[in-house]
C-alpha cells in the first residue's frame, strides 16, 4: 500500500514538474528524495513520511502556484486521493508548509522528518550540484557569471536580486550557498555538508585564479 502511494506520487510529481525551468525540475526532487531517505535511515526517522514529503516539497512552491494556500491545497488533495492516513497527511502538510517557503527565514523546525527534508533540500543547493544549479539558474534569468566591478555582498534585497546589474552568479555563493553548511539541522546533514562546502570553496579559489590568468 505505502509502496504504491510512493510510486503514484513519483509519477504525479514528475508530470507536474515537466518543463519546470526554475531549478525545481524532477531531478532536483529525485536527488532530494534520495538524500532524505539516506539521512532518514541514519537518523532513525520515519522513512515513509520523509519520502512523501521530499517528493512533494516543491509542489506547493510559490513559483508554481498562485498562492501559498493554493499550493498546500494541491498537495492535500493529492494525498487524499491516495487515501493517505489523516495523521500522516497532517504531518506531511506541516513539513511542506514549514520548509517550502523561503527556507531559512521560516520558524525553527521541531519535527525530525521536517529537519531531514530541509537538510536534503539544502544539500542539493551546495557542492557540485549546487554550483551547477546556481549557474543554470543565473543563465535562465540572464545574470552574468561574475563581474569584479560589482562588490560581493552577503545580503541582497529582493529588488537588487531582480536587477541583473546588481547581482552575479558568484554573488549567490556569498548570499546563500556558503551559508547553508551552518544551517544544517541533523548530524548526518552537517557531516554531508562539510565536503560539499569545501568543494565550493575550492571551486571559488580556482575560479578567481583563472579569472586573473594566474592558473
Ligand atoms: P529552493 O527553494 O529549492 O531552496 P530556489 O528556488 O531558491 O531553491 O532556487 C533554486 C536553485 O537556484 C537553487 O539551487 C538556488 O541556489 C539557485 N538560485 C536561486 N536564486 C539564485 C540566484 N539569484 N542566482 C543564482 N542561483 C540562484
Ligand atoms: Ni527544493
């Protein structure tokens, strides 16, 4: 029964996210689900809840819906259509509503399963994958890779974010990616973040060296 629900949900999410260009494509969901399962096993969390929450975590995203409530309703309708038990459904909806909205600024999470899915989502934003997603996203909004004339800032206002001439892909590392390591919730998440973080630091060192023709 639970296996069927997971299979159906995979299928549903894959269809919903087809052609999604904002970095929330199916393969992001796939990676976050794999990471969530791995962390859940190590942390002794509920694997079924983590898997469903990870699969559905971006379905309610504001980028794909008219409103937050509309997005959450969509997830609720889906879970009901699969006859997911009410208590499980409530937990999944709570996880998704607390983590999916502008992660980092939301309330501190208390539920282990929520912490795990948030860690998995953050891990997918760092390391080699995170670097790739950053440049893919920047390309999609037309931001330059880097511009030494634009001072690096670790905070950008929403408005500055939208003004291409005020931001660069490299700036996104300082504004977000390099901060994620210290925001990990679980022991396993923290451990996994270390290597990915170091990889990004190495990447930046290499990048600046190449920029000046030193390497
Ligand atoms: P999530 O909600 O999954 O954390 P976002 O929707 O904020 O992710 O972003 C999707 C991906 O695009 C992430 O990998 C993120 O780091 C990257 N990204 C978001 N905003 C920017 C930006 N201004 N410049 C470069 N990359 C970005
Ligand atoms: Ni995500």
